[in-house]
């Protein structure tokens, strides 16, 4: 759980930096891939990517020892970290309800920590590996076509797509049972991890740059928690400690609900850019 919380801290701080950088990149033209390239010229986005990389290492370590449902809830809790970082560094005012939501997230994670058993012993089937690759490719296509979306549905669709991409990464980590070069090259899950992660970043960058970021972040939280948790329980053998399934379900629901209450912190304010 320590590694999962470390990943949440890294991802939460990175969100603030990447949101500011995405807004500074401007609308421009050239579609979603061009937007990502413009964002990569911003130093804040690069620092955010570095934190994302460190968080990913923590995430891999956590997924090797914890069920996916526990890691997914902890990653959703990165919004609580984002809220606290925004309050401290960007002078964002948190309401009493939002501070309460931070506490709710912490309580949910504490319940999950008490109830979580070890990771499931199931290695997953080849069918599941190919399904993850297919989902990753579909999300990549959505990322390239994201510029065609408009209206109120844009934010939730892009956010849900980003969450599903991060969910593909979570599941794919568990489906990689050998790091030998030959095994990686022939494992569809390795390609699903790379493509799903790239698609998730593209979709999230687009959502942060324009559209309803609050709705997009809420969609992302749902996408990266519920589906992967279900796959972990049904196909990968994730379980809870004996007699504590109810506490795990409650902790998962509480942590995700608290994260959804903090969804607006997927977007950093524009004030720092204006000052600069």
C-alpha cells in the first residue's frame, strides 16, 4: 500500500503541472497529437511526465503485491493529493466540503488497507491479453479522433477513455509474467501497456486543454477503477482477507466517491500562467 500511495502522490502533483502546461499550449491546430507535442514543449509538462514515470514504477511495485481494486482506488485518490497541492502551491481555496472529501478518501484507503489480501494468483489467459490489446488500439483511435468531438459529451468521453487507458495499463502489468526480451516481444499485454498508456496521456491532455475538465476527471476516475477492479476479481483471482470482503467493498466505494467529489482538481487554475 505504501507504493500505491507513493504513486498517488506522484500522479497528483503531476496533474497540477500538466494541467497548467496543457492550457499554456493553447488550442492551436493539428488535432490531438499536435496538442500533445505542443504541451511537451512546456517545462511543467516535462516535470509532470517525470513524476508520472516515478509514479508508474511505484504502481508496478504495488500491482505486484496488492489486488488491482486496492491499487486503482489509491490511484484515484491522487485527486486528493492534487487538491492539497493546489491549495498549498497555487493558493486554491478548498471549501469545508472538499476538505471533508480529502478525509473521506483517506478513510476509504485505510479500510482498503485493512481488508486487502495479496494479489490474485491467476496469471490471466491469452484471450484476456488480446482483449487488452484490442481495447488499447481502440482507445488510441479515439485519441486521434478526439478533436472531432464537441459539446457537453466531449469531457466525459475523453475522460472515460483516459481512465480506461490507465485501466489497461493496470491490468496489463499483471498479465506480464516475464521480463525476458523474448517473452515481452511475444506478449500482447506488453504492447497493450505501451499503447494504452500513450492513448491515456493523449486523451487526458486533450481533456485538460479544453472542455469540461471536472466531467473528464470524473470519467477518468470511473474508468480506471471499476473495470480493472472487476477484471482483477473475476479473471485474476484478487481476493480480500478472510471475512473482510464487506470492508473492502465499502472502502473502495468510499475512496472513489471522495475522489469524484474532488474531480474539479483535475484542472489547475490559469492564474500561474498569467502571472508568468
